[in-house]
């Protein structure tokens, strides 16, 4: 449909709507509207096209989140989810309702409830922002509740499994991975973004930027410092990244690269669990809490803004439960 036809259709629809409300001279109104519309570029999207209004609002939302300091990973995730939503809905933003969103989310039966919940969370953030900015009068996601999820116990390694992982390392780089990720409880993205200059070996610590670009200090153990120094001494490259690829051209090791190494170490160790960098983060939290660490301190070390998130890691071992029972039971 060309611009002229789209403009004429718009004028006809507006004139028809006005004529239903009040008596008008149709030809005069059409003539006046034509003088106004000619100043603009009017197009009518095809029914199978993503609506430009929705795309523009997504663009504005992402720009706002970028200014708020959202990480690149978060922005990429939001962009992907919202783009898929726009491709599926194909409506102007103001016409999207709760039913549209329910139908959209029901199209992912193969996904876990946690993944569907994440998609809904992104849409709630998007439409909530549009409503707060008064681009929309009402939020179509306001009454939508996230799906119930199974409560799963954190998949932390036992002390024995942690030692098995250490002994299965076949290179100084692999051992450095394990020790740094376990000792600090850092997220995968936080470790992969580290540079050599970030490490303060004197204080055995370094600073990372977590979710929402929040800075926090984390600490290395003596064991982690020792194996990290061994790894750095073995390198012949001049790359600034803390962890780099094994082969030339040397470059910063990606998130996927670190995940692959941890999985390989776990396979070599014969550990049946699905071991990942996040499992090492779980292990740090669970073992330190079981060893008597203050939950508020662990919350700050993990970079959790909500204490209830840290509470999910506080799973006591049977031995620890017996110990606490004997210690605190009033006889």
C-alpha cells in the first residue's frame, strides 16, 4: 500500500468515526484532514509485519535501561525477548491486552516454568515502564502472575566432590578457574570480565561489577592466590584479560569457554552432577553458611540485593542439623 492510499484510508476512518459522534460536513472535514495529513509520512503496516509503534517503544525502553546502567548481557537478553514478542504480536502497543500476552506465553510448552517466568518478567518491566512514562494508560501485565515453579534445592558440591574437582584439573589454568570461582563466589560474567590489573595480590582481593553495575569487593583464598599466580607465570602472551584462550591468537576467554572447561574438569573427576560455574557459586555460599558464616556477610559477598535470595543457599547438611540440635535444644 503506497503512502497516498494509506493517508486516504486514515482520513476516511477518522472522518467516519467523527461523523458517528457529531453531525459534520464530511467533505469539508476530509479536505481539512487532507491538508494536515499531507505534512506527514503515513504508512499502514501489513498484517504480517511487526508494528513500528511497538518497535519504537521497545527502542525507547532499552535506551532508558541503558542509561540506568544495565549490563550488556541484560540488555541483549531484553532485546531478544522483546523482539520475539513484537514479531509474534504485530499490534500497536496501545492495543495489546492481557489475553495477547497469555496467548504468547502459552506458545512455549517446551520451556521450564523458570524460563516462562523470565519472559513474563521482561514484559512486566517493559509495560510497567510504558505505564510509568504515561505512554500507556494501563499496564496489560498488571494482573498476570508468574507461573508456580518447583522449589529445587541448590545443587552445591559436597566437600568431597570439590576435592575431586581440584584433583581432576589437568592444567594450571583449569585449577585457577576452580579456585578463583569457588573462593570468591563470583558470577561467570564477573570472572570472564576480569583483567590481570584488577587483582590485588597483597590484599588477596579484587572488585567486580555485578548486576545493575553494582560494585563489590570479593576475596581470594591462599589456595586461589597460589594457583592464580602459577597460571599467570605460565603465560607467554601480553593480553590484559585474566583468563585467555590456550591457543594463538590469545584473547579473552568467553563465558562459554569457561563453562566448557568447568564441565570438562567435572567429567574427568567422574562427578555425575551437572557442574557449572554457577554450581561453584552455590558451593561457595552453601559451604560457608554451613561453616557458620553470617548470612548478611555472605549476601554482600554474593552481591545479592535481597536477603531472601541468599537464604535459598542456606541448606544445612544432616551433620550440621544434628550439631545445631544438640547445641541449642533446651533440655
